[in-house]
């Protein structure tokens, strides 16, 4: 039986139950085999299968435009809809490898449609390399579990799944598939640069290990599977406890964590982080979360960064918050009463006529949206003026939300902090109809407003 047929049948079994696929397509050997096999499945046995290919243009290689053209031509030849997303890679925080991966998966999140499955082409050798990299970082069982074949994936349109159907397939078998089908592919010359950790493993370490022990990659994959099985068991055993100590808004209660051993506490914190679909932090970062954030003095506002997110403390609980760029001192014109798209993916504002206590603007009043309340002011429901910090504290608004709550101004007069308060100047009089402003927030910003 040809290697092609074995791989096609393997993929066919993995995608059963899914009808809409978004395939990550770099143009390399791995993703070319994956996309071609899916093309064969659609044409031979499953004509209702809907396949789209997404190519992410990182802009890091002078051949990137050529790779894009190659991928577009193959998709045209196979009658597969092709999407190319150009991204900006910022290596300042994580390094270029991790930054490129983050940019790529963010493009996937933005492109995925409703009920669409994300399919990527990682294979057995990739799995072994991922295990070794986790070992180098000193990861525990969660990190050593490496990549699951099927895992939850959060897209902008809602929750879906990420499938890696080639995870048990060695790269050598993929190369045989390419030869049998006379397929062409692109070769990323940066793969020969051993300054990158994964390339160093691939070029220098893994070949020596496989030469000594030919089934090394399979053995590593089994170890990763055993670690994943142990983590799955812990998930099951700790689920009830975790449910009891997580606030309905997503916070993790610190006082409850004090009652457990450090091992159980770390396991619970890991699973709480996993609820947000973030990578598992190494041991030293878990210690920082506990020692520097959870146990910080009461009047402190400690922060521990997790990539694009932060762990913070508020009201005796830990919270995971996405970092955003500062919006202070910026003014955004609102073409009232049209819906307004807030910056930094904070959501959308809508006007709801006749449903609230905010007065509509006069014809000569320009409506703007600003952020970062400052100074002393009066608000409806309070008998005297207060500082902005005191107002936020009295209203129970978390410190990180205080620069994210939209402030509506008419000309230079503050009218309302959406969802929080109205100023006397923004209150409708008893003889007129007021309005409300509905703030439809991205889910990760909804807590503690």
C-alpha cells in the first residue's frame, strides 16, 4: 500500500465529524501533504467537505512574497479558497520564534468562521522536538505533554477545536508522500539557522539521538502521551475543587489557596490559567504568581506578566487580564448615534434611545470617547465631589479597568463613564427622554466593571 494512501486514510479518520476546515498552509512539506491529502479526501469520498487554506505572511524573509504566490497557485490548482494574512511580528518580549507563532495563531483566531475546525500540520518529529524544548525549560508534566492531537481553540467567533492529524506521522513518511505525488514545496532557509532553539535540536541533537536509538521520536511521543494522561487525571480529580474556588467572573480566591499544599496550589493555579487557554508557565513563574502577586501587601497592585496577559490581584482574588496599550490622553471622535468600535478590542458602544438617564447631545456638542479619569468631580448619587480614585474604589471598579472604561464627553464636558456613573451635566431632565449607552465588551474585559 502506498504511503500516500496510508496518510490519507489516517487523516480521513481524524477529521470524521467535522465538515468545515481552515488549514494552516505555509507551503512547506508538512502543510502541503496535509492540504493535498484533504483535497484528495474531498474529491474521492467527501464532496461536502469545505476546505479553506490560510497562509500567514510574517514578513521576516525576503522570499516571503514568493512563498505566498506558490501557496496561492497550489490552492488555485486544487480549487481551494486561499487566504493570506500579513502580520507584524514583535520579538521584543518573547523572541522571534515565539512572536511569529503568536502572530500566526492570532491570524487563525481572527479568520476562523463559525463551526470551522483549525487544522495544522505538526508531525511526530515536531512533537519530539517540542518535548525536548519543554525539558530544556524545566517543564513539569503539563509542559512535557507537548502538543495534543485535538484541543480546544478560542477564536474571535467563539470556541472551536484545533486538530493536528499528522502528529503520529514521522517526517520521513511525509517526504515519501511528496515524492509519490510529485508535489512541490517551499523551503525556508531560516530552518538552517541553528541560533534558533528548535533548529539547533533538529539539525544537531535529534539526528544523533535517532541514529543511536532509531525509535527515539516514538518513545518521546509515548512519554508525552503519558504526561498528558497524568494531567488529564489531575484535571478530573481537581475539577470540583477548582469550581469551588473560582469566582463566577473568573477570579481565583487567594484565601482558599492558602489551605492547600504548594503542590496542590500550583496544580490549581495551572488549571486556572488553562481555563484561559494560555500556555502553562514554568515553575519559577508559578512561584512569582504566588509570592509576588497573591501574597503582596494589601495596598499593592502587583503584576506578573504571562506574554500578552497579566496576572493581577483584586479583592483577595487573582485575575488574568489581557494587556493593552495605554489610551490615556487620547481622544476618539464618535459619529453619534452610529455604533462606535472601541480601540484595543475593548468592544462596541451602542446608543439605546429612551432607555436611560443620559441626555442626548445638542447639535453644537461634539461627542468624543476618552479614557483615564483624572481629577475631582461630581457624579449623580453623591452629595459632594470626590477624587477619581475614590469614585472608582466606591464603585468597585478594578484598577486595571479604570483606564479601559469609556468616558463620554460632549465638547469638553464629561457626561458619563459607561456602565459606571453619570455626571450632573449628563443627566436628562424630567421633561425629556434620556438614552442609555450599551457597552458590548470582549469577554476577557467583562469582569469587574
